[in-house]
């Protein structure tokens, strides 16, 4: 079920925030904190509801629980960033996992451990908003980013190494061609009846 909060402070809403949280009771205080800062807040309980909301009107801020049934919050962050590269994502979880935290940070998200107070969540949101926005041309999943970094670091580090690399591979190609073109002819097999095979 989708919940809409018309919690706009007297100063007017500065940013649209989408909170994705299956347990509504866990975020009531967070909604109040965001409202006090002037955010226009919408809440979704599932991945599918959040995806539908983002498609029609991408938010400025996405605050999502990590565990969302068959999906997870990191998948939702990727989806949201593909729609709005400047989106500020915050991932909340009760699990203190260094790997998941690294994945979230690689996506430009802030990882917040639960339970979290309204002021603490608001501070995380503001930090994420003020962070330099991600590149707008392409949002790379972490494994693609790591592969690109690995390819860059494994390549030749200097012109001398590059020359050596080309020389070695050129010698291998020439040797292979020589082996193919200079292969000795095989004499035909002559059977007992004198016929060549």
C-alpha cells in the first residue's frame, strides 16, 4: 500500500523525497524530520510501488530499506539513478555489512544503520544532497566499475613497457605465421599395392 504525506512546511518543499520502507512504523519520525526541513515526502512499501512512483516523477532524494522482499534497495538505487542521475540515495539497513556498505558507496549512496533517529537520517540526507552529483552520462554497476579499473591498472604503465608488450606479442604472431607457412611437407604413405595415399 502506498502512503502519501502532505507534510510541506511553511517555507515550501525544496526537494521531493521518496521513502521505501515495508515497516511504516519505523519511519514516522523520519518523515517528520524531513518535513521540518521542507521536504515533500512520499512513502512506498514495496519495490514495485517505488519503481512506479519513480517512473512517473523521479524524486530528488531516495531513502530505501536494503531488504525489499525479492529485491533489494541497491537495485532500486540503480533504477532511480538511471532515471535521474543527480538523485541523492540513502540506503538503510539493520545489517552492518562492509561489503554491502561498499556497494552502496560505489553507487553514490549513504549507508545508514538502523535504528536511526529522525535528525540522524536528515543529516545523512543533507550530506548526500550536498555531495558532488554523479556523472550524468552513465551509472555503472560496481562490478563494471571494478572491471574497468582492473583493466586500467593491468595495462602497460609506461611507454617502455608498452613497446616491450608489442615486441613480445609481435614475435609470437610472427612465429605462429612461420610455423604455419613453413610446415614441412609430409611424404605420402605408400601401401603394399603401390598406391599413394
